[in-house]
C-alpha cells in the first residue's frame, strides 16, 4: 500500500478516506462464502458503507437484500434500485416519517423492526395495505432496543391484529463487541432467537425469518437458530475488529490517508483527527485507531484534526510530510463523515465513490 | 423549550440539530463582553459552528476575525466574505495544499500556524510574496502539536530567514478539558505565552500577537500575557462544558431533537445516536451526552442510532413518541455531522442555517 500512497501524493490533500479494493473484494468474498456454507441468507448492513457501488457488489456476491438503519438510508438505496430492504430498527412511524414510509413502500419491498405494541400499531396505520412486513426485535443481551424473547408473541400478535404481517424475529448481539465476548454473544443470539421463534409458533404465527449477526459473531452464528445474518463492518473492517480478533491487519480495507504535520521524536501528530476518523473508543481499545502498517504504534490521543501517535522505540521513524494510513476504530462512523471514498487498486487511484447515504440518519 | 418541541412535531423528522437562538445570542454577548473587559481581541474558532450566518453574528458582536482549523474551512469562510482568518494549525503546505493556500491568500489576510523549521520553510515557499503571517504554536501542556516556549525563537527565525513574517505566538490549553483543571490550564497558557514572547523578543523579533484561549479557559485568561482569545464552543456550549462548570444547562444553545423509540420503564431509547451527536466521551464524562431538560437522567450507552437513557426513579417518565432534547458531549463533532441547523426562537422555527463548512476537514 505504500506505493499507492506515493502515487497519490500531491494530487489529493490529506486527510481522506481510501478503499483498498483488493482487500474489500476479499472481505466480500469470504463473508459470502461463509453465509453460503451455513445456508444463511446474507443481508449486509449498508449503514457501514452507505455507497450504492458497494451495495451493488454485495448483491453480485449473492446478498439476498440490504439492511439499513433509517428511513433516510432506505430512501437512498431504494432510489438507487435496491428494492429488498430491511430497516432493522424500531421505527416510530408517525407524522412525516409515516408518510415517507408509505411512499417508500411503493418503491421497495420493506421489512421493518417493531419492539412494542404502540410501535406496531403506528407502523400498521402508516403503511396499511402496502408491501411491508414486520420483524420483532429481540434483546439477546445487548440491552438496547428489543423485547425479551418471551415477550415476542405479544408484540407480534398486536401487529397481526393491527393488520401488519409479521414474518419473524431479529436481534443485534452488540454485546459481542468486547475482548473474548464473541462466542458467548453468538450463543446468546442463537438462544434468544430460538426462544422467540418458539414463542411465536406457539401463538400460531409462522416464522419465516430469524435474523441475527454482527461482524464479530456472523462467522460463529448457529445455523440451526438463524436463517439470515446482517453483518455490516466486514466489508471494510476496522481497528476494533482487528483488536477483537475478527480480522487481521491485511483485511482492513478502508483507512484515512493522513500526513505527519508535527513531530517530537517518537511522538508524531497526524492530520487525521476525530472529524475524519470518528471518536468511537471503547474502554478496551488501545487508542483512537490503529496504523495497519505500524501495528506497534499507538494512537494515544485524538482531537478534531490531530491524531497523536507514539512510535515504538525500536521501530521505524516517521518524518513531517510522510503519509500514513490510519484505521478508524469504528469504520461506520468514519464513512458517515466523508462525502466520497477514494478507491485504490494495484497502487493507483481508479475511482471515487460518493457516500450516497452520508448523513441520512433520520 | 418544550413548547418549541411541540410546535415542530410532525413537520420535521427526528433526529435533527436545533439552535436555541436566544441562548446563542446570550452566549455571543457574554463572551464578547468578557473579551472587551480584558481588552482581548476575540477571534472565535469557527470550527464549532461552520456556519456563515453565525460567523456574521460573531463579527457584529465585535470579533476581530475568525479562527479556523483547516485550509478547507478557510476557503469556505473566505468565499463567504470573511477576509481576516487565522488557520491555527501547523499546516504542511506542500502539493495541492500549498497551491490552495496561495490562492486563498489572494482573497483573505491570513495568519497560519507553524511549529517546525521544515513546516515554516514549506509554508514560506508556498505563499511567497502573499499576504500571510506566521504564528509559532507553543505547547502549553496539552502535548499535541507546538514547540516548548524556549524553542519558539528557533522556529520563528527559520520562518524569517525563509521570508515569512512572524507576528507572534499561539497555544491551545486543551489540558483544561478535565474536572478542576481549568485554572491550572489558564495559568500554564499565560506562562507559556509569556516565556515564548520573551524568547522571540530576545531574538530581536517583534511580537504583536499572543493568542490563547479555549472555552473552558477563555474567561480565566491572563490579560497581561494574552492579546487575543480563540474560544469556539462557547457559542453553543455542550454537555462537556456544563460538566466542567464552564456553563449552565440554560446556556446550552444546540441540542439534537430526538424521539423516544423504545422503552422498558426507567430505561428508554432515543433515536439520536453517535451519527448525530458524535461519539466523543472523555473518561470523566457521565455518559454519551446529557438531557438539559432532565439533568438527572444519564445517557448510559450510545450507538449509531440509539441513545440509551436511564431516568431517575423519582423523576418524570418518558413515553414512546415523546420528543427529547439531547446535548452532545462535544458540539463541534455534532455540527460536523449535520447539513443544516434548524433555528428556533420563541418556540417557533424561524430559519435553517446550512453548515457551510461541514466536512471541510482537509
């Protein structure tokens, strides 16, 4: 990748986000293969990349449809020709948002999350008669939105009574984002979805979809419990995934290309800060991101336009003006800050992809 | 503010950023008064708001010019008619960035930070003959970019030899961002600028500008040591400033208007997550932001589209569909995520301001 960095010098000002196309294609292939091996439908979460071009490639690799987080993202991807969308969020479908959903249902086949009777009723009212199915969100241990597995039937029956078809259940095992927690989170996910599915069937409802999967747990997911996985980050990976062991450094396909602007020996400052990388930093992270080409360096501080990096005593030196690749801790946050991604292949810039759904967060 | 929230229901989908115009005007007035009382030039940092309309109001309140962090921000504000700009950053002025700076110097009177001989030489070469002055960045204790006070003359002399006029010194006392640290940071700032100024004068250089000031330290700044303050956040304030004691809850002039989408008793989930609020969370913060209208509530977790809030046992309840104002921890990060700010005055939406320099981070 250093060769690629040299080639683009002088042409583009740092900091900017660059996609390593070969690494991205390897990531797309390996997740698609893993899904096929377990007979999971793969419904990648498009919030990670927000790019039509990448969604197109995911579908070419066999994705059954896309997952999105917001009505705004669904609108962008539907306008871009993606007509099988799951909004994996308990949308509160009132006012303007209800009207937007109704219009969207004319363009795309929609699945939408619900996690309460009131939410199901509002959604039913907003999309009445349209091509929309609901999935009940289950809390499998992350304790965010979602109901406990034993409450799933209650919500599903309320939807059915309101005239909203329910096709199954979904969960996000976000508690797998911690060192050594992936395996337990995958087990919790399977248990929660299995119990919720049984609850729905006992209530006389058919369950077509049992959807789970985050990048850390997707390859550990239980084929007996899930019909579908929804990983997002895998397309690019990031410092967090590498530190969790979900990927290696060569699997990181998106980095911020930055310049060393200040130096005092082993401590250097890069011009990629939190307004380019995002500020996500879980307590267990080693710092504000990682340098894939210098894995022993540490990003000890991050401010809006500065990444302060400490280099190991016995490693390479970096001088003012040097270009450095920085992997953000959380790539979804970094992408949402950029208007476009610069695409590099075989050491040359071959394209720029607009981040079509940047900022489409409502 | 609750009345304002009611008025806009159904019209705008949450989450979105709203400016409380009265609170903002009070903040502008009080900082301008404080600067005048100490005879400081006020050069507000425009990275906080990135809005031409707010910069215009700052100038009306007596600002001597604007501070920006990047060449991109300088370009936007120069194009908007602001011709006295300080890029408070050790710009590495090579390649395209050097050419952009040269073009910018035709439109505006520029001051630019330097913190090394090499940086000064590159800048001198890029802007030779143009209307540009350099300021030497001093490290007053934050240990990011900048040189130690005793090294200031070395950098300044290198700039002078390269034909780049030096008008003074500046620092950012960012180590004041911590509970109980504001006073010490203000003292460190004054000491560092005083020593750096003396060093330059001893080397035969004139020092016109001694520039410091962050929002937590601006009102504590030493009038004998500084000629100028550069606070940014004060225009809006945020959860961080309130928790540091730099402002009160009524002084928070920008919040994310969000909807309760999920609830399990005292634990509710709002639709404003880190893609709207930013993910900044210093170790001493109480959570991922604050609810100014419910100061005893805690934002215990923040993900991209979820703020998980725990309400006190004896306080109000929040129901699904309720609108809630959330103050981000770091308002600069939140603004940089938004395309526009919705302006509220006397309980009604009166305007929308484009975030003109959103994403102009290079």
